C-alpha cells in the first residue's frame, strides 16, 4: 500500500511539530517496523539538525559549486518549480538510516530523512504569480514516486501558511496538529481550521478538483499534570473538536490521539544529542508515551485508509 503523507502543521512555533515528527517517526520505525520518511520543509531545519550530526549537516551545504549542496535538500523541489529545472534527485538527497552513530552506523535503518535547507526561507520570495501553481504542486509531484517505498511520509512544516506549507497541504493526505493544551492555543485551532477552509477557495481556482488535506489527528506534546489549567484546556479542546467536526472544518474522524506525551526534560536533551528520545533515554516517560502513541497512530491512520 502506498505511503500516507501526513503534514504536521500548526501556525504556532514551539508547539511540538518537529518533536512529534522526529519522535513519532522514530517510534513508528523502531517499535512498529514501519518505513518512514521525514521531510523537513522548515527553513529552521530543526528536524534535520535533530537527526543529523553537525558534520553531516555541514556536508550538505554548498561547497565549491554554488548550490551543489542545497540541491540535496527539500529546497531543490521548490527551486526546480521556480526555474523549470529538474535537479532534485531523491536517491541522492534522501539520507537512509538516521540517526547515525559517530562511526556512521545506521541506528534506525528504516527511518529516512529528506533534509531541509536554510535557503527555504527564500522560496516564498522567489515565487511570482506565474510559478505559484507549479510551486504548490511541486511537493506532491516530487513525493508521488516515493510513496511506494514508505508506509508514512511525515512533513515537518514551517509555522505559517505560505507557499511551502500550501504545497504540503496539497501533497498530504491528512494534517496532524501538534498541540499544547493551554487556553490561548484553542483560538489558534479555530483560526487554523477556518483558514484551511479558505485556502480551499484559492486552490479550487488553481487546480480543479484538487482538495487539500484536513486535520485528522491531534497530538499533545508536553502534557503537564500539575495545576488545573491543562485538564480544563483538554476538556475544552475535546468540545471544540466536536464542534469543528460538526461544521466539517476538520476530518469527520478527526481524533485526539492518546496517550498525551508528558513533559520530560529528556526530550530536549535528546535533541542536543541528535537522537530521538527512544534512543537517548529508552526508559523515560517520553519514550513510553511515544511507544504507545505509535500504536495509536498506526491504528488511527489505518482506519482512514
Ligand atoms: N514532551 C516534551 N517535554 C519537554 N519538552 C518538550 C517536549 N516536547 C517538545 N518539547 C520542547 O518544546 C520545544 C518546541 O518544540 P518543537 O518541536 O521545536 O516545536 P515546533 O516545531 O512546533 O516549533 C522544543 O524545545 C522541545 O524540546
Ligand atoms: Mg519546528
């Protein structure tokens, strides 16, 4: 069965998009033996930095030939759309078996990474109206031949709805919303679902019949059991999701997946070690939660096939 392409998206920065992509991706690969491709679409390159050692990342950046390095990143997909070239070569760009040990040993062989590039920041400025349509379609076209090789393709999106994110919405089958249960995030959820709805109008003008992905799952990334604010916010989130389902602003089977990943300092430590938390601290709360969440994730997305 071809891969499900899932865009991890939220307007807000710091809500756990990257953490979810990296650690769920690792959990699906390691615990569930799924073939997973992580695609870094954010100019901040956080999932790339997380999964690659600095020397490995540095090797991707341009060296003697200008652009020769960045051609091996997701940036080249959009660059090709802007300039009408076809320089993106997935077999050269995708790094198989990430992370790697210092000796180069593949620590999770079926977890692959298409790195991001700092140059992604320019993509939205380079697009004039003539190439916008090509840019929006570019990611879907680039991922199409890769679908046969994976179970999941996880897109780590930037925290905005510009062209790169729009292309992710057209490439993806579903949106996964990483969420921090606090009161202010609730209004963000409503705005996002409404904006996604409005974007449909823009897409409809561009590509007849092409629909964007909808929010099909919510994951909670930093659950804290102290205080009452979280409990209240989660109850509020659930009733808000019911309302959004009712108004068809999210997928009809949209679910809040459990367990919620607990706040755990080993997550932040793992990032600085360039390891998913399950390799950095196999017995941590976060590892236990990501293991169970991987089960729930597979069950949920199987039910949407
Ligand atoms: N379960 C957790 N426990 C503690 N810190 C976490 C947890 N999940 C995420 N974080 C931290 O939250 C911060 C923001 O997460 P990140 O995934 O980078 O968000 P985004 O990609 O949405 O900007 C990071 O510093 C990360 O280490
Ligand atoms: Mg991020």
